[in-house]
C-alpha cells in the first residue's frame, strides 16, 4: 500500500530503504545527510523489518562493513556527504573489484576539503570518473526530487544485483534538505536466509553447503586472470549503457537552445526554460538521470537541432566535459555554475544562456 | 495556480514550521508542494527562511529569486527580501521591531501584529499561526479545514489538543491583518 507524505529528501530515502527490504545500513553522520541515519535510528527498523542500522566508528569502517555484509548476498547500503565519500572510496573500489552489490548515497556538499555544508555538485568527477583507484565505474543515479530520493533506492538495488556492482545515488544538500510530497511504496519483505542462499549461492558466502567454496576478493596476482576480471567489469558497463541508461527531456522538441543539468540544477534549469520561453527564447532541457551511463547519443542527436548548449552545474565545470565529448564540437558548449554552497537562481541561469550562448 | 512564497524571520519564530504546515495544507488541497529551508550556519541565532511553493502543476525550481508573497518577520529579512517581491505581489510583515518600513509602491503591503495578538492569547508560540491567518486572508489559496488537516499531519499527536488554539490564532490573524498605507510612514 502506498502512502502520501511530506518529507525531506534524506528522510524519504531512509524510509524507502526500510520499505525496500534492505537488510543493513552502516553509516556515520555528516551534514547535510545526517537525517538519513537519524531517521533510521528513530524509526527502529530492527523492529519494523529486522533491518540492521549501525553507526560505525568512521566512514571507513562503515564502507568495509558494507563490503562484508554484501559478500553474504544481503541488501546493504551506506550514505555520507562529500568528505565522507572521499574516505569511503578505497572501499568502493574494492566493492567494484570484488563484484559486490551495494548502494552508496552521496548527499553532496561544497568542497574541496571540508568545504561547506551547503549544496554543491562538485563530486561529479569523483562519481563518474573513477574516484577510487583502478578500472571501474559506478552506475550513478541523480535524483532531482524527494520522490526520486525515495524511488531510486529500490532502482539502485535492482541494478546493483542485476550487475553485481556498487551503485551510487548522487544527491546534494538541496534535494536532501528540501521537503516535497512523496508517494511511499508499500513494505517489501526482507529475504529470508534461505531465499538469499537460493538466489546468490553461485557467488555469495552464504555458509557451508554442498558446493565449492565461494571466494570474495578483488585480488588476482595472475595477470591473465586479473585482465579477465577487468574485461568482465567493462562488459557490465557496456551492458549498462545499452540497457539501463535513463534521462528526461523537457521542451526539447522545438528547442533552439539546450540546458543540460542533473539533480537540483535540473530543477532550476527547468524554471529557466519557462522564463526563457516567456521571453520568446526557445529553450529546452536534457536531464541525465543516470550520470553513468551518460546520454551521449541523445546529446549527439540534439546537437543537430540546437544552436548551443549550456551545462548548468553547482560546480566550477565538470559535467560540461562529458557534454562536449558527446556533441563532438557540433555546436558551442559552455558551462555555468555557482560554487561555495551558493545556489544559482533560474534568472541567473537564463542570463548565462543569453550571455554565453545566444550573444 | 502557483504561489511562490518566502517566509523569513529569526530562528525560533516558527518560520520553518509555518512553512511546513502551509506545505501540508497544500497536500491536503491536492496540490504539488515544495519546502526549501535555508540551512547552515546562518540558522544559529540568526535569520531563518524557507521557500514554500504550492502549485497545481509539477514544481520546477524549489529555489527562487523572486516571490509572489514575502512574509517578513524581522528587519534583516525586510532588508533582504522586500526587493524580491514580484511587481504586483504581496509583502506581509510583522511591524514589531521593524525600523525601516517597506517603501515599494508597486506591491501590496500588509501588516499583522502577530506578537501582540499571540501575547494577548497567552501563548507566544502561537505567533506563527496568527501570521498564517493573516496570509490566508490575503491569499485564500488553501481552505481553513485543509490547514487544520495540515496541522494534524505536521504536529506530533501529543500536541493535538492545541489544534483549537491554533485555529483561534489563525482566525485572529485573518481578522486583524490590515493594509499598510504608506502615508502612515511619514511621522
């Protein structure tokens, strides 16, 4: 049964985790995502579903608890904000290397360093260009509403188990802290140990059964074996690009100018489209919902139609590189964004389009 | 219908909770809503503000530069947000503690003496509901019954016995809001 509520993005995500039948959450508080663990602790999910919620001694401990629990085929997740995610990156690379399903949430704040507690999208590079070491990618979902903070938890686990790979939900302080109407899904049952064994016996460490032992590791000192592992990972990423790309177009049908923006910036750019249209400027918006896989082909095609593209991000210019790679110099591509925790207004975004692209 | 509102004042005046109750009332009215607070260091002892949007359509940006209505509860917020009201829009303010009254002539300006009314009612915490009443008198975008439903949703059950008091405060706010005439400013 679904339920309509007014919730903060962080709370909606936490509630969705309980309802999605997640087995365990390991975390460590940091603004602006502390409501996730706070909400989980208050809701007593150990009583509602038997879900384990544990505040670890550090972010590093939390991500390694995720590694351990994911090895057993359970549904596990963690969340943090930018500096905390930096700490988790070693563990995230290990999760990718060991081919473990897990969900990681980053409610981004301004950086570098401790930066600011206010919203930012400056972790784009970290999220889609590796972040941790080695040849790996994360499937990256970028929610732009409280509803998506809720819905993407289940989507993320579906992908994580489909590919046996870590999935990142890349949010930010704005989406995490704002409240909107959210339609919560009904409660899913957590899998029993028997069900987990039945589903994941081929790879997970599920206890002694009549089979060869399963080994969870990211280490392969034999070069050919290691290369085979890397190739296997690359195949997964190719399949993600073919089967699980997600994006949304807003008023692009007749657009002469295009904004590209994700997450909170996409919401602001959508308003900028409305303001532009009111002034007679035919603007449209492409919102990548997955940042990897990226809607390269969609952008490549839109570049035949539009006169110029503005990448709108709360950072000093990161995703703009992928926009440029996608359109292959067919049209001018510029970046606009604020940093330091300042959020651009729709008016500023429109002004940037006029100054950088139209004029 | 889309109504874009900023509510701004001191932390502790009930700015955020008023916004929340308004948002919940919108949900009860079957509208799309968003509630975007200013969060961070400025909340500690300083100003607090929240952007609330109620709309019949999907809401685009939850973060705005200009507003249909600004509800202003202290001088700092007046300095910051008087200029952010759209031409033809509404500025509602609590005159207590305001030294620089609004000067714009292209917007509708109203006053509500929320502090005085709440003090007379014997409960200063009811202040924000007096303001809410004043706002709803000017812009009846949600019905009173939906606000009461919104209160039920956003208040923990142990405070539900205070709902009649909240309702009374809203009514007082509705009855006591007055147009601010610029002539009065010349003293």
